[in-house]
C-alpha cells in the first residue's frame, strides 16, 4: 500500500507529535522499573532506544521534507 505525499506528511506529523512523546514516556517508565544502571549503560540504552523508534517509520519519513513529486507544475503559463 503506497501512501500519498499528503498522507505521509500527516502521518509523520502525528508520529512526531503523539507517538514520539508516548514512546519516550513508556521507555523512561520501563527503565525506571529496574534499579538505576550505571550512567554509561543508561546512556547507551537511551541512545539505542532513540534510534530504534524511527526504524519502523523510515518509509513514512522518507522524502517528506522535499517538494511533492506527485504534483506536476502547470507549464502552460
């Protein structure tokens, strides 16, 4: 299923505004359930979690910052 450019923009905005803060809260809560690890290990855990959230959404974010390729400019003028 291919998403249109407009759909990808809306979905990426939803992911960034709702999904990412929810992911951060869940990650911090889960890490907080255990005894606090050493600083370096905690830093590594958060760095890995910070990269892992974006991997499933790579296709959604790809090309969103560029102009819409589906929209062909009108060259009749």
